[in-house]
C-alpha cells in the first residue's frame, strides 16, 4: 500500500470516529442553516443531471469575490456517458473511483496564476478560486445535489490530458450527482457517510497575534 492510500485510509478512519457522534450540528453563535446543512456525502444515485442544473452551480461560482475582480477560477467538466467522461474519471485514484462511478459529473477546478489587468503574479488566485468553489458547494446544497471536493487524483496528468496551459494551477476535483443510498457505497465508506463536526472558534481565531 502506497503513502497516498494510507493517508486516505487514515482520513476515513478519522471521519468515522468523528462522524459516529454527529447526528446534528450545533453552532456557538447563530448562523444561517445554509452553512450547517452543507456537507460532503459520497453516496450518489448514478442519475444524470441536466445542463441547467450543472450551469446553475457555475453561475453561483461566477459571483464569488476576488482580488481586483480578477475572477481567476476556471471549471473544466465532463458529464457521465459523454466522450470526455473517461478522461476525467481516469484521473482519480482508485479509492475515489470506487464511489465517483455514480457521479453525474466530474469537475476539475483550475486557477489563473496572474492578473488579467497587468499580467503580474496573483498571490490570491487559489484563495479566490476557493471562494468560487464554496459557492458551488453551497448552491449544490440548495439544489439538493451531492457536491464533494477531492484531492485524490493525478494533478500532473490532469494538466496534460486536459491541455491546461502554463500559467494555470490545477486546484482540485469535484464530484457532482444526485443523492444515493449509503448502502450502495463500499463497506469501508458507509460508516463515514454522516455529518462531521468542526474545530472550536478558540482553535482557529486569535486576537492580536498567532497562538
């Protein structure tokens, strides 16, 4: 078993332990349920989604904030049962292929390394693209879709096979689909198919300096 496989299995184990206690989410301060109801299941039905459903997600991404309104995000996608599907699916590690086979679409998220207005390096291209991805995830939740981001794929192969030019960074992949039954997942994933908790504010927010 290689290091990447061990890392993924450790992540599943951590999620299982964490998720075993989590049936509902509570917050320290009141926030919109949009945030606490968003999660990242893996179980998908294998049903297709329409172009309208998919483009609605990207429309939400389009309105994310970015430095100088540079909008560095790019989304490459393939829908199930289309000529490009295998090219995207084969980028995934075996672990992710085991459940992404039931996705309706796969997306590769890319960011532009420089600003359009002066061609200078952008320190925030990944940060800005993360904001766009979050819009996809939130809109997906509102639309009743499964939206699951992934790092378990071949980044170099994605850049090559999808003809992504120099000056662009491959950031992540996303599986999109309609909800399915957790019983249809591989057994090792079924227990982790539940809500996860979050770190406390005291662990992530510091006044004055880093602690």
